[in-house]
């Protein structure tokens, strides 16, 4: 019988593969060389480093990661040793869009500014970045997209150079994979050269990182935030040296969360189904169209906006977003207990995306925006 080792924090997985395989569920940190040596496959998240030290001498034939990122997998070593690896691209892109919508709307209301007319620079325009660019347009923002690999492949039209983003952006947000070296290196992409470019134009943008912690030099960011000259603030969902946080940097951020931007139940279900389907394809199991039967419905899924016509657009949109996701709740938990970073991820609260919510009596000023955000809007 097949043997599969699976991260025990991956939802909707237990019982699915058991008719066809022996499945051992473990915390990601407990997947050791001894444990995986006789496994045929691994279903994992980012906490398990699938590298030579773990895999050499094992029977593992396939690694399926229920995540969009794959920097925890030594892809080259796996390919050289005939181990197939698969990630789940785009599985949580709407979840990150939800996170960013909450962040931007809370920023706007907190600072009494309108997002319309502001400029957002999106660095990395893949499955997630495309959704963030679309979000900016929903909010009436000017969107600058920076993605050198895509620009080389598709042509420069529609893409902005980093210099233009530094010159014009009010918000700069990162949605890139972690690439340690080479032409498209993203490790410490936000380095001294990057911040010097921002300082050159003096716009003091707001910086957001919801990609990988190492994309931004955290020590340098801490220095920049202390000086208050180059940035007007920052929001971090990802951190260098996770789950150990730099507490001084934590205090300097405007929004701080424990690597959960993509943690909606919908996104997790997508990641699980994509992983199961890859395992099924490889071992010829009858699960190639698997998807969890039914996601639980949220409480109070109906939102009534009667009498909101005189309020600002951002305030009305934020009321709806807060019903589906309120970034301040995650921010509060992390600040109160940064030492439980990993526990907060492992026992993350119930969170459905906007598609699970219905809005009635919406003012005309927000109807189209709500529909584009994914809410069901009753006319």
C-alpha cells in the first residue's frame, strides 16, 4: 500500500486518501529524514524544508505543496533525483486580495484619505499580483505593474520600471516568489539601492509585503521606519526568520500579521484539492477531480447597507469587508502574543472569502465595486 506523509494542519484532507494509502499526519516541523524514508509521497506546507537533508535515501516520488510558494522545496535537487514536485499556484490569490482590500480600506479610513486617484505599485504580477492590480482599479487607484520576467516575455507595454514606481507610487506592495539569486533575484529586493531610489523622489510611500519575509531586508526596513524620511509606514504579513520576529520592527509597523494573508478557508480548500489531485494523477487514484464537498457558511452572511448613502465610499466598503475579514483582529493577536506566531497560523480562525456574503440595499456608489470584489449584491 502507498504511504503518504501529510502536514496535519492541511484542512479537508483527513479521510480522503485513506482508502488508497496509509497516511501519516504530522506537524510540519516533525517531518524528519527518518519519518519520510519509506514514504511514497509528501503533502506539505512551507514549514517543511523539502531538501536533500530530508529526502536523500528516501522512497519519495512526489511532493505536493498546498501553497503557492515553493521556496521550501529544493526543486533542482528533486528534479535531478527524479522526485516530482508540485505547488498550488493561485490557490489563495482571492484570499490575498481580501487581505489587501481590508488593509487598504483600513488605511484609508484611519487616515481619512480616499484611495481613488492614489497610485499603487504592484511588484510581481503573477496569480496574486494580478488580483491586487485589479483590486487597485476597483478602488479607483492608478496601478503600476512591475514584473521584469513577464515584461521580457510579453513586451514592456503595460509594465512599469521600478524607477517609475519610485517616482509616482503612494503604495508599493510585493507579491513575488522568493528567488535567492540570478537575474530575477528577489532576496532582499528591497535593499539599500531600492530605498535610495525611493529617497531620490521623496514621495514617502506606504510599503506592504505579503510575499516572503526575505524579499525585504528587515534590518534595513527597521532603520528606514525609525527615520521616517523614506516611507510613511509599512504593513508586513511575512517576516525574516519566521516564526521568530524582530519585536522592534513589529512595533514600527502600521499593520502586522502572522503570514496569514492567504489563509481563507476557500484558499486552503483550493490548495488541498490541488495537492490531492496531483497525488491522484501520479499514482492513478480516482481522485483527480477531488474538491471538499461543502465549505461551512459564515454566521451573519447577509449584510444590510440601508441608510449608508451619505457615507464615504471607503467607509461603506470597509463595513462589508470587515464582515468577511478584518485585518485589525489578526494585528491585535500578533502584537499581544508574538511568541505564538506559529500557533496563530496553525489554529487560524474561520475565514470565508467575499463570495460567501450577500449584500442588500447597497448605495449606488458602491454596488459595482462590491460586485467586483466578489460579494453577491442584491438589486
